C-alpha cells in the first residue's frame, strides 16, 4: 500500500461527491444538478495536523473527532450543492440538528440496545463475562444488519458508488499512478484504511475491552461504555493504520479480510463521472497542500 515516503490521503463519500483529506487541507468535489463540478478547499486546523496527530494512541482519538467534524462540514457543503436546483440552502443550524438527531438514533441503536439486551441476558447466562460477550455480538449484529439494510436503498447505493470511486482514486495516488479514469479503473473499491473497516475493528476491540470490565452496578455498566470509547478508538486506529501500511503481509491480510469483505456492501463500482469527481477532489487537495495560498478557495 502506501510507503513512508508517500503522503497519505483518505476521504469519504458525500452527497453526489467525494471529500479528500490531504496533508494540510481538505477538498470536496460535488456534481451539480446541471452536471458541472463544484469544489471547496479548506485548511485543516493545527489540532488535526500537529504533533498530537502523529502521536500513537492519541492520534486515534483526534482522528475520530476529525472524522466527525470534517464529515459534517463536507456533508453540509454537498447537501447545499444538491439543493441548488431548488434554489434552497440548508443552514448550519438545520444541518447541526439533523446530525444531532442522527447521532442520538445511532447511540440508541448501537449503544443502549446492546447494553439493555445483555443486561436481561446476564441472568440467563449466569455470567458477567458471557453477558459482555453477548453485548458485543449483539452490537456487531446490529451494525452488520444496518449496513445490509441501507445498502439496498437507491440513494445510498449512489453514495456507495462515490465511496468506491474515492477508494480507487486513493489506491492510484498511493501507487503513484496518473489520476486518470483508465488508470484508476484497475483498482478495487475496497481499501484497508476505510472508515467502514475502522468501525468493524471498533466493534471487535470493544468486545475484547469490555470482557475485563465489570457490569455492576448498572450505572457503571453505562458509564464504562462511554469512558472507554476513546481508548477503543485509539487502539482501533492503530490497527487500521498498521494494516494499511502492511497490506502485503499475509498475516495482516487475514486480519483485514473481514473488513475488506464488508466493503462489498459499502462500496459499489462507480461510473466514469463519479471517478472524475474523486479525481477532482484528490487534485484539489494535492494542489492546496503544495500551494498554501490555494487552501481557501471555493468555486
């Protein structure tokens, strides 16, 4: 995969577009309703580029905060570009409310439901250890079921096509290939440093971590799951980082196989227009990194 000499780029899919996270800037490219391409570049804050972002374990917590912050910004921009045809604009307040509602639903489904279900099972299983394992399995099952369900939705499938285009373009950048459709086409839509892979690793690391945590009293059962989130994210990030840098190792390949298999649900083969969007985002991020004066531009 990437080498120590090759700058690491990553990103995510947004509404009809792609966001690329560069070394010092992010770039978003979105297909307008009229077929043209809208782009936005913005510099990263020092927190996301400084020494702490390169410190083992700490960088995992910062990366999680970065993903939420940059993801919301990129989604807000892409949503507003998509709304241009109706002459509407989604305000920051409305977007924040939507994100808060989505986050609350996610916490309820992937946090509270497994905790409450495993609490009921503890009496039947007769063991706090088995209850903790059951909690993790329930959380993992809900996560996989959720991915499977949304992958069948037409709008989400288009986002997953952009997701595939982003991964294929990152593969090409890491290999030093020209950022052209014909060169990018040969790469897979799965990538070991994918956000989906990170979430799957989080689920597995959480199962292991919670095995050693008591479940009594009930308030501790809830609080411990919150308190340990930064630790779990930190360890999971290191696993993803290691696997991305040693993808050719057979043992690492066994570890990353489930994550890559899961991406068969969260990515789709993109069309040429979608790859063009990913190329535009990558080129914008690279240009902004090499020319700081371009870091604040919006076309």
